[in-house]
C-alpha cells in the first residue's frame, strides 16, 4: 500500500495508523482572559485527553495531588514530557476564575496530578502541506516543541537536507504525490513502525523521544540504512512525517482556532482532538 494512500484524510479528520479521535465537552467560546464559571472538560465522557507541553520557565511550577493539598511533581524535572489533559475545571482564586488540569504523563501514567493551566501549551503540529516555503518549514521544524522526535530522526541523516516537497509527498495522494516527487530520482518511502517479537505493532511516535530514537535507529539498520549508509547519503534529501501525541492540522482555519483557545474546546466548527499517529520518511535525490 502506498504511504500516500495510508495518509489521505477525509473531509475533516481521517483515521490514520492507530488514530485516536478525541471528543470534548461543548463549552462555547472560552478565552484565557475570561473564564466562565461553568467551563469544564471531561475526556472520560468522550474518547480521550488532549496533549499539552509544559511552557513555563518557572522553577516552582508544581503538579499537586488530586485534593490539591500536596506538591508531588515539579515541571522543571519534565521539560520534554507530553502531558495528557483528561479533565479541566474552574476554581476561584483570589476573586478570579482559574482553570486547573487533571493530567498525566503520556510516557508514564503513574506521573499524574492537578496543575494550573498557565504552565501548559497545546502540543500542535502544522502539517507540511500548510507551508509555502522551504525556509518557513525549516524554521518551524527547528522551533516547534512538538517536533522533537522529528528533529532527532533528521539528525540520523546528518548529511541530508530535510525537504518540504518530500515531506508533503508523504501526506498527499496521487496525482499530487507524483507532482511533488517529479523533481527527484531514486525516491523511496519508509514506514518506520513495525511489529515487535510478540506480534504487537510498535508506535515509535507515541514513545518518549529518548526511547523512540534508539528503536528507530535499529529499525533503519534492519532496513539497510545503518549509520555508515546514512552518513554517505549526502546526495539525498529527506522528507518526514512524524506525529505522535499532538494535534495536527492541514487546514489553516483549524490551526488558527486550535491556537486561539488555550483550554480544550468544542465549538460548532472546531474541536480539539489528537489527530493521528505517523512515523514515515521519504528519500529522494534532487534532479
């Protein structure tokens, strides 16, 4: 099966490689400045939580126990963790409504608790199809915290340039795929996920990046791309689609709404959701 067909979307959000659709409680228009006292979110009533990253530089950003009587974790110790927000609720603090999240680590469910919303930012990926220039794409790749594993995989090919058109080709279907690859020879798409020794499908993009990159390195070696081979591929460009615990968007209007609302929301024309999982590489030699 072509990688492009595996990644083709439906009119709104398409199930891909183990997608987990997430519904949210309808809360209307919610901004960070004005919080309605009846705002709430309960992922257990739908299909799951919303992925967030810690965005604070504070050394005293704590996660509390469920009764909010004891500090149990400090976010400074989890700089790269994806936090899955399963619930949100409003609590009056000094005369103002404040939102708190019930959350847990995507990589260790035992690390969990309650934390103030202001410490977190949604894990969001702008898919390559929304970029119009190579430089804008590379700028996003270098700065977006949600693309940490993507950057690590790119470094496995130290002498190859990440190319926007090759990345786009992994997402679109024919004939767009053919058009994007016309400028390359020796093209090859590589699906990195595989079955383990027990027959279970592995989703590297849903692992902690430090663990995933080791397994991806091993997987590439199994496929004939060991480090020596990758080092020699200076004539190749590479494309990447690696999406794990993140909201990912191929429509600018949806991306704008996701960034507009800091808390999980469901609106008449938008709802926060974890879109899909993908871990793929496209190789090609520029003509």
